[in-house]
C-alpha cells in the first residue's frame, strides 16, 4: 500500500506504521512486521540502485527508517475510530442506509462520501 502512495510521502509512512485491531495482538507481531517491511524496502532499494546504476553512473543508497508502533489500546483502536466517525454530525448525512445497501449491494460502499470518494 505504501508503494502505491506518492514517492515523496513514503519515508514518512514507513516511519509511522501504527498497529490496530485484535489480530495485531499476536506475540512479537510488531517486531516481525517491522523486520518484513525493512527487508522488503531494502530489497526494493537495492533493485532500484542496480537498475539505475547500469544506466546512470553511481547512486547512493539511503536508509529508510521503518517504525512499527504498538500500543496498549491497539486491540480497541478500530472501535475508538469507528465511534469517533459515528458520533460526528456529518456521519448520518453521508452514511449508507440498510435500504440503500439492500438495493445496490456491497458495491455502494466503494463510492462512500464518508471516506471522501463519491
């Protein structure tokens, strides 16, 4: 997902991976995820350097800091976020009703104004 973001925002995103949800509560999940992301990033950088190095002289490798944030409330973070969105005044104006969902099906959620996509 980070690789699909604009290139100038990627370093910041790699430095701020925040865990949330119950499935992130497995033992050492944060450490293992950080290790996997770092390995993936280093591999992409090495690949880019080898491709660019052949065509354009020397390219220096710049380290990308990967930070995975784990916190005591990560199990409940999804619920906290959902309750904040649900308690906003705009939510009920933009939310999809059960009748709309039944009429259009799950595809109606792909174009939800709640998430800024019309």
